C-alpha cells in the first residue's frame, strides 16, 4: 500500500540561537559583548555563549575554528516528546540525525537532535533548555536573534526542504531572488537568497522598539562604528534595518518591528526588487559594495566537513560586484 509522504517533523516555536565559527574568536567575542550588547552566559576555551535581554539561555554561540562559517541554526520546540517524534519523522524520510535524540552536552543543556539540510547546514531542534534570570529591556541592546538569511544555490529546493521537513511557511518572495519563511507570527525567521554558493548572508538581532533600534545605532557610533547599510525600513517584513560586520567579516543586523502574521489571513506576495521597496524610508541609499561582498561570503562546506574537504571547497571572497550578494533586502 502506498504510504503518503510524512508531514513536517515538528512544530517549531522560534529561532533559538545561531552558532558562528570564527578564527578571530577573541575579537569577535569582545565585539558581541562590549559593542553589540550581548551578555556572556558561559565561556570555555574557544567557545562562548551569549544572551540577549530575552528569555533564551543564549542567542549566539561563538566557536573558534580555522575558517569563518555557520556552525548551526537552532530552533525551539515545546517538549522532549516532540524531539523524539521529530527523530521518528526524520527516519521515515531517510534522514539520519548526526546527534540525538537525547541530552545536549552544551551550555544551557536541553534535550534535542541535530541533522543536516541538503546544503550541509547543521540544524538543531531542542526543548527544556535551561532558564535564565530576566534581564531588563530598557537598554538599547538586542532581545535575541530574530532571523538568519542563508545564501543557497537552489532557492526552490531549499524552500521546499524547510517547508516540507521543518514546517516553515512562506511569507513573501522578493521576485525569485529571496524567499522569507516563518515559524511563528514573525514575518520570517529564515530567508533564502539565490546565490552561486551556500554560505551565511547575515544574522539579524531584534531590538525592542524603533527607539531602542536608533539608540543602539547611537551607542555603536560612540564606539566609532557606523552602518554599512542603513538605517532604513524594508518592504518585505516591514522591519527596520542597519547592517554591520563583525571582526570575522560576518554580517550582523539590528532590526525592529518585523511584521506580524495572522496565519489564516496572510497572503504571500511577490515583491519587486526596486530601491523604493528595498527601503521604504528612502534613508539608507544603496547597499555598499563592501557589505554586498561580506553578505556573499565564501563557499561554506558546512561544520561537519573535514579540514581537507573544507580546503578543497573553499574559495576567496567574491569581488564586491558579485551577484551572489544581491540578497540584501531582508
């Protein structure tokens, strides 16, 4: 008897944290704590876990590695039972977890599993991560991670995998260049940008309000850091934006007021890729060639690739005009 394809493996509640690999570990850790506004929860030799003002144990996991790249993307589910069910559904799809389901041996603990997507990104699903004491939200610092934009060589295949397997929903398209996917009421937690290779485009951090967003920019300016693109407000997602680069060359974004989706009433649309929709305020101007280059990154073989494989598949960063970095409207 023909079996119907299995549904999504879990009901994802939120984007929990991202892990970034960097050879400039000390400089990056100092930047995210002393300048960006995160707070160290735990540190070890070559690893640091940092939180925002939200209730997640950590929103950024920095790891010392020989090359820059995306370590993992972690999503929250409600219970360990959902993690176990996700493992069964992955098995039904022929996807073998690289870890779990079981206890997570990391800062914050938790119960979870990890597996890779078709472009070798490492995905984590977890529940029962340690709670943290409430931190005041008066400061102009990030609440947490709100979305990650990923460069992909096949946007249709990537969207299909994250929707069919992870249960994300498409909120909008930016022509056939970018796709915005959600797991909760926020307009997007993941976006894909059609590119020449797979890599991290940028990670966005939520600010409590536009006022917090602007005061955060002022604080960065006091550190001698000005936006490489922004401030402005995007069309898709309706969120404010300002983009910067960390000491590793990875792109980080302050954002606020992302559009909220009413699930049964939202109709996805295809946005034109024109300046007036890229920045509704008209304040940011075009993205610089430098930020385009950083958003393009270099080919990322994934965190599980061996050193030999990583060297073989690595390539220098593209020239500033490379088309891969066109995904700058998220």
